[in-house]
């Protein structure tokens, strides 16, 4: 049989995992899917991910790519893999892209959404998927600060100190803060859309925007934080529980 590429759209609750990336001796999303896929096709499979989410971070639209010689019809992969995966991981779709498909290079946009619960009592049914922060947040000020991040900038100040990449320039297409409505009015959401991100970049952006919302920083400080190219110039890192990779778009 000829080699085939199978493209997977993946959702997961990352609470009980040490992130996407396979790590020796640790429970990760990638390793769990690798095992399920290998059991299915009858040979060792490595599922590459389009984005490396951190420990505790969730996804509704992660994209994975595997190579196999199996004759299993593409349309059967969703059900067959889900039968072999734990309840907190699900395959949403499967397709067979061209052989020259570039999982990472062909990405055009990614959307991350961060959820903050600002009510006084923690939301027990949502606590795995938000940052419970009982605090008044000035959403308008946060939005003003967020707009300063849109465009092509050096985001070194918002990267983890562990991120050693020399090129820290990234383009943000949209950064928006909004409050939920109706029964969700105690929730504040931060959406950041870009092509690629530095390690911890979105969580550091959210933590800084929260400090703006609390009045600890002014919205006009964002420009100087970017110019500093120093992690200590930005705010705290937001907890991983509130972050979700919503989707990844290709050509």
C-alpha cells in the first residue's frame, strides 16, 4: 500500500494532560492519540500537531497529521479513533490532504479564546475552562490596550523566558475583549487571532490586559511594554485553564 496522509481535527480538555507535545513518562495529548492511532492501523504512528498547547490548555480545533499505509477508508477514522480515545479527547473530522500538504507552513490564521469568570462565586461546572477572578474589569480599557497589539510587532515582552527563538516578531490580526450577555454576563472573553505565537504569548497578553482592567496599568502602557522587549515589563501570566485553541485555518 502507498503512504497516505490523514488530517485530523481534534478537540480536547487539557486539564489532566501535560500539554500536547509528547514527553517521556508524562501523559500528553499527542502520546494518547499516537497510541490510539497505532492500535487502529496496526503500526506505529506519530500524529504531528499544528500547534503545541501547554499543560492544562484546551482545544476545540487543534489539527493533527499522520502518515499511514492502512486501507481504512478516510470517513471511518473519526468513529474508529474515538472508540479508542478517552472521553476528554475527540476527533471531530478526518480528511486526506495532498501529499505535499504542509501542516505548519500552510497555516494562515489561528484563534485562541481566553475565558475569565469575574463573579464572586466560582462556577463549578466551568471551573476547568476559565480563570475565576472575582474582580471588576474595565472591558473598555482592556479593549483599548488590546488594539495596541494588533499588527506586526516584536512580542518578546510577552514570550516565556524559556522561549529562546531569535525571531520574536509576530503579526496579530485581531485582539478583542468582550463581556458575555444574559446568564454569561459575569464572563469576560479575550480573543487573539494570529498566524503563529510565541511560548505563553497569549496567556501573558491576557494577564497584562487583566491588570489594565483592574486599573493597575493604563492602556497607553502597551506600546512601551512592546518596546521594552523584556518579559518583566509585561504583566502576570494567566492560568492555563481559561485558554482554548478554537480553530486553525488553512488556504
